[in-house]
């Protein structure tokens, strides 16, 4: 058998090689020798000062380099194209939305039970608002872009709740416009 020439770098390689010893490129389907039951494939012999050949990368064949935060994925789906981790404040907002939704639904049933038949309309309205809040909490927790917009709209509406509602709404408006929070929701 003759030596195999690498199609990428032109280096000569030993017969039967699957990869180039110079650049590491795949050499194609090299025929595999057949060994009988008593035969073993030949093992390469390296002297005490020799090391197995290591692939060499040319300037155009460097392995890809990623920023350190993306070099070793920490969790499934985390990499150069994944969104940043969820900010703690977003988790807190989502939890507060769930608490608010439960409170709204509970208040709706309380008003409905006290007002009799006329309270049924209030109960239905409060339940719908509570379900919207639950859906918003899910959107915030999972980083949906629309959820940030809806939370901003709710915060603007909450500005009329003087004084506590105004203060809370200002904090939420400030927080949801921070660069790291906008990046989590995919806004630029």
C-alpha cells in the first residue's frame, strides 16, 4: 500500500490512516485490513523520546474559540445562542404575579358570595383578571418578550395607585428597563 495524501494540507500519511497526522482532517474511507482470529493488528511502537503525532492546525484551520462564559455549557440549551440566565428580580416578579392572581381570584369569589346574584359578574371579572395574571407570571418566568411589555403596561396603569402603587410601579418600570433584564427577554 502507498501513503495517503491529505486532501486538506497535502501531507503524506501512513497507509490505513483515517485522519491526517499533520492537520487532523478526515482522509476518507481508508480500507480496514482483515485480521484472522489469532492475529492482532499491529501496534505503533514509540521509543522513550517519541510521542504519538499530534494534529497541527494551520492558520485557517484553528478550532473555534468561544468566550469563556460559553466554553463549557453548564445546562442543556446553554451556549452562544442561548439567552442569559434568568435575573432574580424576574423570578420575584413572577412569584408576586402568582400571589396577586390567587388574591384576585379569591377576592372575586368573596365579593360574589357576599353580593349574591349581582356579584356573579364581579366574580367572573376577577377570575378573568386573575387568569391573565397567572399567564403573565408564566410569561415572565419563561422569558417571553410579550410578558415584559404587558408587565410594563400594568406598571404604567399601577402608577395611579397613589402612594404605594405608584412607588411599586416606578420600581417595576425601572427594573424591567435594565439592560440585563431586557437581554433576558430578548429585547435590545
